[in-house]
C-alpha cells in the first residue's frame, strides 16, 4: 500500500512539473500562461512560425495546411523545401484546412502551446479552451530578416540554439563575401516576386537578411513616391514601367510560392506575360546581374532561408 501511495504521489508531482508555467505578455498585449518547457506546439502560420521553430530543433505536433498524415495540403511544402525534412516523419498532423480549424483534431493533439500571428487574434479566445495561445507579430513593418526566429528562440528558451545557427551562418557569410567578383559595399540590390503583377519584396525574409548582411544596400525606386519604395506586408506592388527602369547591381526575381514551377524558365515566361520584351531592355538581365531564386526556399524568416540565398549567390559569383 505504501508503494502504491508513493507511485501515485510521484505521478502527481510529475504531472505538476510538466504543467509548470509562467505568465508572459504576447505581442497583442495578452497575458499568456507559457509552459516552462513546451513540448507539444501547434502553429497557425507554418512558413512564418512553424519553420523558424522547427529549425531551432523544437517539435511541432500540428499545423495549418497539412493532412492528418503530415503531408502538405498545398501545392508547396515549406518544411521539405526549406529544411529538407518530411512533415510525416516529424509527426506533424493537420488541424484543418487554412482558415478553418477543426477543434476536435486540435484537441486530440493535446497541445501545451498554440502559437499564431496577428490575424489569428479573433480565434484566440476559443482556442485558449484547448491550450494557451501566444500571438506573435509576424507582419508588422518593424520585422526584419530572422528577428522573428530570434524572438521565438528567446520565448521558447532555446536562445543557445539560435546562437549556434547564427555562428554557422556568419561563417558561410564570410566565405561567400570572399568569392564575390567585387566588394558589395556601396552596391545595390532589389528583390521582386511575381504574383498577378510584379511586387517588391520587403525586409521580413531570409533572402533580404542575407543580401544585406553581405553588404548590399536596397536600391531606391524611382517614381515610387517613397524613399525606399517599401510599404507594409511581405511585398508591395511595382508597376511595369518601374520594373523596366530597374538597375540595381543585383536583381533577385522569384515566382509566387504557390506557382507549380518556380524555376528560371517559368519566371521568365511569367515576366513576358506581364512585361513583354523585358529581357531585351532590362539592364541587370542583359549584363548578367539577375538571380532567379525559389521563393519557397528563401522567403521564410529563418537562418535556413538566408543560407539558401547565400548558396545561390555563391553559385552566381563563381560562375562569372
């Protein structure tokens, strides 16, 4: 009998230990009981929250946009493209199609923490009945590069892992900088992504972090009415006339991440449909200063996306 009581006591103590938490304030000003060691995390924004968390070596048990077996519902798979891993092998289950959470599936995963973005604020109250909900700003203008990932590392108690990622990244940065045909200091860049029209990529992704860390500075957009030509969100529209006048030292062009084909040929064909004959007059293209990148690989706010960008820049530099 004594052993039985001792065993029950140990189970209770163990459960209390696992349930230990501390109050934090999320980016929306809400007080959230944060688990001291979250082990069953569900994310409501996979590219902007899930990929940064996975790269930090933490587990995710559920994510929007995935089937029950962990495969992607979408045409693209950010986990596979950015991290080279399989959602099913990682044990990630779906929680319903985008914009339509299945509360039964969510509850079955027994999450100890749910992390969402600003647009998930309207769901926070109902989701809090399942697990604590932390809302992280992921689209505000002050977010740059992988600052989101760094803040998530601090929040989840794995800052040392982010520091290790940064050490490897900085080493690669130095190697790539040394291979550039000329010093990037004072040189300019611009990155565009093609949806229904051409858009300029803002500063909240790994691709921008990498190219600016190399020493390139963002080119001004003539006739934009703005000093930088950038606004809020991931990308802002650029007119065909503005595109035709672009002449940064490096021009990065990407197809929409929902495109079935994000390769160079597909990007050029898409541009021809929007700006016929662009390849005959766009100076960066004529002078070999264009990089065609896979938007899925390089646009998450992660060290991994920055390193994919460095790989592409190194290949471009050594080919010259």
